[in-house]
C-alpha cells in the first residue's frame, strides 16, 4: 500500500508543470485521471524521440488514466463535474479565468465538494497586470531575472531544461501534500495557487538580496562563481574538463599543498581568505590550469579527491547512460518499455513509490464514462 492510495486526483492539464505535479501524486499511489482535449495534451507532440513518443510526455504522465473530453459539449462538461465532485484533488492549468468560465472555478467546485483541494497553476498568477500574459518557460526565465545571472559575459543562456515549469510543478506537489495533511485535521479542502513567475522569483532571492541590499547584481560569469574562488571548470590534458570548488581556507590550503605543490600559497595575503582569492581569481585559475592541464581527467579527479577537494566531471548527457551513480527505472508505454532516470528520493519502504504505465490518448475514456455515468 502506497501513501496516497485512496486519493482521487482529477487533472485538466497540459504541457509540463501540472502533469509533473500529478505524476508525483501518481507515483505516491494516488489515482490520477488526466483529462485531455480530443486532440490530446500538446506535450504528446513535443518530439518523437522515445520510439515514436514524446520524451516530455513519457516522463511526466506515467501511472495516469487518460480520458478525452470536449468541455464545449454539455455532456462532457457535466461528466467532468461529476468526476471532480468525487475527487480529493483537482489540478488545472488553463489560462486564468478559463476554468471559472466553464463552471470549473474554485468557488463552484468547492461548494459542491468542500473537501476538495483545488490547485491552479499559471504563468503569473490569478491577478496582477501580467495575469493574461502567455508564459512559456523561457519567457519566465527572462521575466524573473534568471537569464540575467545565467550565461557568460557575452550573453545570457537559457537554462537547458524547463526549469520554471519543473519548479512550479514540484511546488504544487508540495502544496497538495500540505493541504491534504491540513484537511486530515480540519476536514476542509482549500484553494491553492501556484505560478511559474512567483516560484522562480522565490528561487531568485539570493541574487535579489545581493542586488537590493548590496547594490550590485551578480554578473554572468559562466561556470565561475561571483563570490567564491577557485570555482569553475578547468581543462585537463586530454581535453576533457573537470569542475572544482574550494569553499573555505582549509580546503584552499589542501589544494595549494597537495595539488599545486605550493604550500606557501596558503599564507600568501593575496590568497589567504576567500575575499582575497576572488580578487585574484585569474591568477589562481592560471595556477590550477597549469597543473591540471598536465594530467588526464581521471588522474586529476583522483588527485583532487585524495586532497579532499570537491570536484566532478563536466559530463555530457549521454554520460548518464553509464554513470555509476545513476538510478534508473523502467516504465511501460503504448509503444514499449522506456528506461529513464529514477526519482531524486528513495524511501526505506521500497513500496512507497510505484511507476505505472504511460496512457495512450483516451485509453480509459470508455471505462471512465461508464464509472461516472449518471445513475437513475
């Protein structure tokens, strides 16, 4: 038995943020009914790279039931309302106001089902001057200021995954769990609002505080760090790169003595504390580069690790296929088994998480229409 067995989730969802939320709930044992438009969640068509299916879709839609509804049709809309009337959680990521216009707003649905946890996920929230703006992931990266601190001095760089959608989905998942816990004591559900923009501005608090109180925003410096040195990527003799980070004076002394073989640098006033090292980061990078540049990457990793220096390889995505630390799971999909990376957590109870199959479009429509039909 998994933790959320017996919890019914109905989700009017598309794209990434809301489906990620409900995928997490499904993994934990909730029954998730995914409501798709007749042509399907458009994330099904993002690519065709997983033996004909979308990588995005198979990642965040496992373990769900799929029903196709046309909510412009009275019968389908009535069916939707009957499903939500029996649900514990309703998740929707339509444009702000769209659900209410369909009669699926929080006030109406919670009046019929007071225990309902009603979750709205949007780009900018349900109010404010940007309420109706389209909000794809890259746009939120820009509006939130994330792109101003990501990239190199020559220009910004988009974070290479849908970080805003993922962050909002994980935030909504946490909010659902908190709300279900609160309901277990009060008996009442609640309305939850999550936006991509506000999630990311929360994540941006460190550069915001540095700018707001310190008077200077951190610059774009690629793999370097604005306030820690040495920190970044260094090319080894075989052309591959290694990442290292020195967080305190003790680690700097170990690097100087055991890797650079220059123990006197630990007491050198130019490098003795982190503020001084940041001011002389170019000199330090040259020292490290000359030493690591004479080793291949694995020899450099061994040397740094023995010295107690935090380090890692600058890996390519394909390196995940054989990374010795990676955990993998296999799930079923309409076109065959799919191997993917496992979750970022693990419980002592191995049955706490389960990974159900990815549904075909409308795979469960007939069964769900029968289950939630009007009974005389």
